[in-house]
């Protein structure tokens, strides 16, 4: 090409970008947003959507996790026998063979009835206490399991088990398994997002949304409240979109060369992470801005734009699955009521009851509940025995042999209660559901056979359900 032709080309391009009303930055960003990762690169996009193993009922999952061990005996497990035995020493047969946290003080405790009234709700007459009036309003949409069982009575390993199927830290979380098996339908946001509210984050946070030995592309991304949901997402002052694009292209080129030489999946993860982060500079703030929601929707959830709350996070969870995010985990802490259960349960139930029910209602009215599975529960329940001192400070200890979880949407048959416990709620007498069973059923609704979703690590094929797991067919 001649010098005059080059000068003309430069002048034409300069005049175009100078006079264009859209702006160079938006052109570059729009081009990047429109580009699909597989077509733009010789590397594979680890988060590209993958077909399910069979016809799926659910495309996304929202797990509302109540960190600390919510007391099922004060919300879902109606036990009139406890009222008769209230204040009495437990029969020896009830205590034999039981495992508790703080065993040394359990021998001194007495039976403790719930101070709240229960009533039947919905066409199926689901028992729900007065602590959860909004959840009672969606009784026909939820399936309550009252016979959940887990393996460890301490918070940290029990949380790890609830999320990874193992009490040993370092295994992939359920959200990582979902995205590993199915990818994500969102190009502009991570496929797996964690939202947190309460006085602090849940114990072992990174472990319960981590990817373990799976490629790191599948780990959960914790979002913060505000216009910058992820640290270091915004461009530094003076860094234009053009400079950012050039840097991104250069880094991508070097990573692709390295990927071709090594075949390391972590390099593909790195490339996809750069791309997603660039897209999130626009999609992240737009997602977190609740100002565009109607007044009626904000009031339904009890959400207040800019506030860090469980209500806001439930609304954000709906917005995330609308945008194709595969898995959203919403954490609310402060459920560990060894003492002062009257005030403690009233407080946390008041914070989560309305937003949890609002999420189900909102998904349903938008036609999203059929394809979105909502799960509500914690790492274990609480004992029918007291804990702490007599009087106002009284509470309940950890209990792993029977506790409650509810599910809605995504092909789950609502309006039913699964499982029955003994007269005081110590153990299951019918339809016990292990954590592995719950995981197997959740995977099934997403179109995955839990026995066939495996990853070879250190010479062994691992799966979310380890060596257990049975479908809870009554849920389906």
C-alpha cells in the first residue's frame, strides 16, 4: 500500500471515530459483547452451555442457605408431644446412641416445646408456624422435607458437607458441579454467584462455593452490594477502552500460545475470566442497580436499592437467573441459637420469611419458576432439648438426625410434606432424606444423572454424591 493511501486511511478512521456519536468505547465494548468466546479463540470456553444428559426440568437453581442451623422444630415440625413433655428430662431411650455438639452439657438439658403456634396451610395442610406467615402463603408451591439427615454436628464441616457432599474441605461445591456439567447460559456474568447477608459471611465461605479439584472456571464468584459487585472490576483512571482492548488482546494472544503448547485447562479459564471481567464492567453495575424495578416488586421483596440485605439478594437472585446464570447461592447468617431463641428466631425469620416467599411468587408470575429450582435450608437443625440457662436465654443445640428443608419450582411437586419423625422430632421414622439424596435429586432436575457426572482426580472418579445418593422420587 502506498504512503498516500495509508495517510488517507488514517485520516478517514480518525474522522470517523471523532465524529461518531456512539463513541469508540461503546463500539469496542459492543463488539466484544457480541463475540462468542468459542468463535473468537482456538481455546475452548469452559463455561459454554452444554446439553444435559436427559431432558431437564430446571435450567437454574437458587439455594437460600440459612447458615447456623435453623430450628425446624419452631418452623415446620409440629410436635404436640413436646408440649406435654416440656421441662421434663428426656426418656433414656431418646438419648441412647445420639451424637450432639457439647455433649458434656446435654445430660443436664430438658425437653423444650416450641413457644410459637402452628397451623395447617394450603390445600395439603402443610404445618408451618406463625414465625413464617409469608412462607405459609406459598404452602402449595413448596415441598417440605422434615427428615433431612447430615453427617457432622459442627458448623464448619457440616456446611462443607451440605455444599460438597464431603466433610473434608477441598471438594467441589454443588454450584461448581452444576456449571462443570452444564456450563452457563450467561455470557456477561459468571455462571455461579454467591450472595451474602447477615452480620458476617458463612464459615468456610470460599470452601463452600469453591471449585475444589475441578478447573477454577467453575468456582462461585461472591458478589458485593453496590455499583462494583466484584473488586477491581472498574478500569483505572485514564485507561481507555482502546487501551484496555489492546491489553486484553495481547494477554489473550500469549495465553493462547501457552494453551496450544500445554493444553492446560486453567489457561482456558484465565482467558474466559478476562473476557467475563471486561463484559461485567457494564453488566455488573446494571445488574446491581435495582432502581429499574417497579415499586410493587421492591415492596414485595422488602428490598431497598443500595442496601445489603437478604431481601435485596433474593431480588438479585431472580435478576441473575433471568440473565442465564446457572447457580445462585444466597447466604443468610445468625441462625445459631444456643440461647435466647425467642428473640433470635423472631429476628432472623422476620428478615428472611418475606423475601423467600417473594422470590417464589416473583419467579412464578414471570414464568420462571418452572425452570428455576429454589431450595431453602441450613446445614442441620436443632434438638428438641433445651440448651443454655433456664428462662429468656434458653435455646437449642445442634441436631443432625432430622431437620427441615423446602424446595419449589424446577419440576418439584409442591403442596406436600415428605418424611415423618418420632413424637418429639429426634429421628426419622419414615422417608429419611440424606444430604446425598438431596444432591442427587437436585442434579436430576437439572438433567444430570448423579452417578455419571464424575471427575477423575488422583486416580479416582469423584462425584458430588460420593458413594451415596438416591432420588427422592416423592419430590418429582
